[in-house]
C-alpha cells in the first residue's frame, strides 16, 4: 500500500501544461491538496476497487493518484488536447517509476464538459477542480451537473465564498448529502495579470453524494 507522502511526491513530479489558457482557468492543483483529497476518499471507501472519473483532468493527478491507491479504472476528460498529451506522459512516468503497471486501465477523452451531448462513462467516484468562474461566471455549474449525472460520489474544489451557490447547484442536481470544508490553495504566478509570485486563494473542498 502506497504511503501518503509517497503519493504526494509522485503527484508533485507530474508534468504541467506549458502555455496555460487563462479563459479555461488552467491552474495546477497543488500536489499536497490532491493527496489530501485522495487520502480522505480512500479512507471513505471511494477509491480502492472503484471506477474513477476526473473532469477537466489537466495532467490527470486525481485519476493517476487514484489508480496508484488501487482504483480499478480511471477516465480523464479535458477540452484541451494538450492536457491529454501531458496526462499520458504522466501515466508513462508513473509506469517508469514503478507506481503503476503498464496495463493499468486508463482512458483519456477530449470533450467540452459544457456540451450536453458529451457522453462520459458512468463511474463510482468523480474528482474535479473545475474553473472557479473568474473568467466566466459560474463556470463550475456545468461540471457539477456532469458529475452528478455520472456518479453517486463527487469530490470537488470550488471558489471560497460560493457556499450557497455550490450547495444549491448540487442540491438541484439531486445531491442530498453535501459536505464542505474551507481551505487555502496556494497558486504560483501563472498568467500575465498575476501581480505576485504566489497567491493564496480561499477554496471549498466538497464531497457530495447523489442518491440513485
């Protein structure tokens, strides 16, 4: 069984996209936060032996991390094909380092989460760090909808201060049990409009359950 510190280390070594697109809010989720969320999900029985879906996967840290913790399969979905290339390279890196087997069941899909016609596989657990809506207001609404239609358990990160909106959206999508924990996410300088080398952003860590 992989230890938490080894999980965090492996995630921190994963590649990130070059030339991120501001309108897509392509921020890298800190490795420590990914590991914390995955470890909590593991303790709750939502990872090992489960099918995993990561929406807006970027380099697929949640999908790959879940596979390292014993998930049966994982699917990553992103609108940017460059992210899927990075995710595949990250998978190959995990195999090379011995974290994963080359036959691990990983599927990477290109798709726009806001497209109602986008069909994604059903899963046991969804992980996602959707756009916060800094560029497009309530951009996480489509992610919440897709997640709730795809799984019965969702782990998600949302902008701090949007508690009422997030709870309302999950409730509207059929989630009867929504847990929220406030946290701080550290983000490095990434776009030209950032004024400091590092920023601290308040976030909500959400676990939602949808009764089927």
